[in-house]
C-alpha cells in the first residue's frame, strides 16, 4: 500500500510542483536580503613625511669649532684613529601631497655639551651657512634627499667632553 501511495504522489508531483513553486516565488523574492558595502576613513588632508638620517660631529684641532662638515674641521688622526671624530652630514628627504607645495624649515641647530656655542649655523647641500634655512618643495610637493651640515663656534674653545646636536625640521603648506 505504501508503494502505491508513493507512486501516486510522485505522479502528481510535477503538477503540484508547478503550482507550489508558482505560489512560493513571490514569497521567496520578499525574503531575499539586500547587502551594503560601507567605506570608512575617507579623510582628505595634507600630509608631509619627513625622513631624517643622523650625522656626526667632529672638533677642529684648536677646539673652537664643532661641525658635521669635513671642510670646517681639521682632521687629527694617529694611524687609523681619528682623535677628534669623523664628521658626517645628516640628511633629510621629504614627501608630501601639498598641491601648493611645501615649505621645509630647518631651525637653528642646538648644541648640547659641557660648553655652549657662541654661534650656530646650518647648511643644506653645501649652501652658504645660515642660522635657519627654508626649502621649497618641487612640483610634487617633495624634497629629494639633501645633506644637512651643522657648524658651532666658540672663540674660547669648547671644553673637553661629549657633544650632541640636533636640528628641528618642520613642514608646512606654501602660501
């Protein structure tokens, strides 16, 4: 008896199936959810990335000058050893998206150590020494890698000890 019921049911299935799915089609369409993709973080702003590379100070033989510029200090070596340090320029590279261009300001260098500097100067890419320097970016808003030298003088001579120096570099939109 069960086999008759199954075969009768199967024989009627195509007819019932069309009607059944025709009735369910609008119901199924209403149950389909829509989706949405959200995009976060749409901030537009000027950026200016300043990369720096440290330099090294050295002293002149008479101890009146400390500089990262080998042209400003006399080398004193005994064999392979540099007794007064080996000067090495620092460097900066700037990448920005500022359409009007960027102004890169290098403040007057600061010296830390046993004696104070009487005068402090800075030079970029072997330019003339000055107290501060302002660089203009190229059309893309950037400044290619540039060497930065510092120069400190003390007419009485710097006292013995360890000295460090730093230069503050800032970036702002060009007017």
